[in-house]
């Protein structure tokens, strides 16, 4: 089947030195761009992470220091990758919790703005877990009826993800679910904006440190101020903002809290002026 696209979507997968969004680096990226015409463009790159790859990570993705010692760094590839992703929606497996936040950190180290605010984000993992509760290899077997060869290879995982989404749409497009209000809904459709609504999480900062509450306000999702609006905390305890800026938080999280802080300050100033 052919995806119903209003603009290109890029399915991507990362192999990394580890799972710490702040500290770890990309060692391989595979991106599959699917155009509204159905044309597919696949790009896979090995990347020198500039830090050692832990043995436990290499044993999973089979990429060792020797394999990437002569590969380009992310900084050398960043401009071209950003251009490849421009104007595209994003698709992947568990990309909301890991791949997008880590990729955003890599871009920010290169002073490149990686904006996701106007993109549809389709997380195949979320559709899968909502409907079947399995892993990627099991998902591929379940939906595509064949084994996933070379699992944990970025390219194999990327292509498998794309094939799984097409199969999910065929399987679930006319399957209804009960929404929170007990109304019957059909959440899986061949429409990227609809799939974005079904699979996107409510994170404000990509890493999940700040989320939207039921009223649409930005609240902390960790620590002593969990579920408390960020603006309220910064207003009552300004030092908490300074602590976060100096702490071991992702750059994107620090950018988000800065935006919230200055927005709150500007609002307070306008009230005083009026």
C-alpha cells in the first residue's frame, strides 16, 4: 500500500554509544524519506562519535571504535542531515522517548535549530504497544509475517518500521476503540496528522522532564515539584531555574525552561506596565 502523505515523512533510527540523551552520541543513522509520490530515498551513515563506544553497546549494534574511527563526525554531517529533514514529518520506533531527543541534542551542539513544532510525529512503537504489546522483531513478524534479519542494524530497523506502519494501517484503519469519554473512535488512519495525535506524547521538552497537564499547562514531571506548573515554581523559587541550567539536563530541556521563564517575566512586566 501507499501512505497518504501531504508532505514527505522521514523514518529514522539511531545506533548510539548508550542511552543517556545528554552524554551519549550517534554512531549510525539511517533515514528513509518517503515522498507523497511514493518515491523512497534511503540514506545510512556511520558516524565517529568522538567518544569511545562502550563494549556493551557495541555488542548490541555490532559497531566498534575501529569501525567508525575514519567516519565523519556529526558536526561534519549536520548541515546536510538537517537539510534532508527540512519540511518533513518524522516516523520511527520509540522515537519520541529516545531518537528525537538525542538527535536534537546532537544538532544543538552544532548550533542548528531542530524544530519539531510544525511536524507530525508518528511513533510506530506506540501504535504497536497500544494494539498488540510486543517488541520490534515480534512486531515485524506479526505484521509482515517474516523474521527481522539484522535486528539492531539502523538500516534494517528503519526499513522494518516503515513496512510495519503500512501493515498497521491496513490492519487497523477500520478498527474502533473506546475513547476516554467512552465514545467510539477510529484512531488509526492513513493520515499522518491523525497518527500523530494517536501516538505523540505530551512532552514539552522531548526528554519528558516537562509535560503538559490536562489544562495544557507546562508542569514538571520529576522531583519535588512534579505536576506543579513550571511558571509557578520559577516565580516562587527562582533558584530552581539556575539549578536546572547548571545541572545535567538536556540542552533542549534548558532551552524550554528558558523560554517559559522569559515568557512568564514578559507577562508579569506587561501586567505591571498596564
